[in-house]
């Protein structure tokens, strides 16, 4: 990034809600699966193992989307989970899918703003997030709220799409952020600063595998699910091609190390 601060766009929460209430959200699920994050279940397992998630813990998933991450944790780690998301369609669908899997009584979903979490102080053993906080405008308030709802000694564990060590130019960052509907992207250094500022001892803050997943998504769209994607987009071939061009632009920046994906684990002091 040119300069010392991340580039801010004028992307608002309403833009993100529009994506996940409409065809773009369906398209991401088509190519990424229900969890809608890079690496799917294996990424979730690596995050949970690194964070030391164990039976009977109570966690909260911030930007929980369809609740698939919460269901993964309940099934595999026997924890109790709450989730917050700002998009009404996602919360409604998350509740329906939890009910379909016989898990309605084990999960609590709330429509709300993750920078003003609708739960009390020190309620949770861990805070969870997967590739979603890039959509949050005020990431500092998000981290501060995460610290508020965690018990002393509680764990914050999340992955996110970030700027790489090399960094994007302002022009590159603006193009990617607008396509993805990100207000901005943090970096490893940026998240480390926020975590330390709000009382976390950092256990892990690293860039993790990303490029191969974006390669996979593009291959899926061009070689396997083009018909399905076009159907979601109302058979608008011009839109399909334009989105493909933007994904390819992003893919190239990822291969160059300018854009990345990070995993972060910290303990509240």
C-alpha cells in the first residue's frame, strides 16, 4: 500500500448486505461451499486446533453468515455456539439450515452489528471468525468488542483476507476492494497492532495458503460450474465475464504476494 495507512473506500454495510442477500452471495457459495471461506473444513480444523478449542467451551462466531462454521464446531468439538451477522437473509437461512441438521436448539443466531455485539461482557470462552472481517468497516471496534465479550484468558481465533507483505498500490487495492465490497483490508502488522492494543497476547499471526484456492475457484467457474453460475447471474454473460476478469486480476495480485490470507490467534490478558 502506498503510504502508512490502509486504503479506505466508501463501501458501506448496505453494500455487503446486498451481496449476501442476492446472486453474488449464491455464487460464492457455489464455488466455495457452505462455509464460504478458503480451505473449507480443513482451514476450520487448523484454526480450531491452533486455538485449543475443546468440549463444553462457549464460542461466538462474528459475521457467521450461513452458520456452517458454527455447525462444524458443534459437530467436531462439542462446543456451544452463538453467531452474529448483519444480513437478515443469512441469519434466516442459518436458522433454517441448523434446524434441518437437527441443531436448532444448540445454536443461537442474532441479527446485529459485530462492532456492537448483542451479548454481555465476558460471556464467551472464544471468539471465532473466518474470512469475513474484511467486510467490517471499523475493525478496531470489532476487536475491542471481541475483547469485551471474552472471559479473561479467552481466545480470539480468526482468518481473514488481508494485504500481503509486499502490499497493493492504491489503484490495485481500490479495484479489489470495490469488486469484493471490502471497505478496506488489514495486514498482519495491522491486526497485530489492534490485538495488542486491546489486550491480547498474540499466539499466532501469519500468512497462510491462499493462491491455490483462488486458482481452484476460477477453474471451477470456467471448467465445471459455468452453467450454474450463469443461471445465478440471470444468464448475463457480460456480467459473468466481467466478474471473471476481476477475479483473475485479484488472483494475479495474490500470486505476486501483494494480497494474502492470514490466521490470527490471541489470548485475552
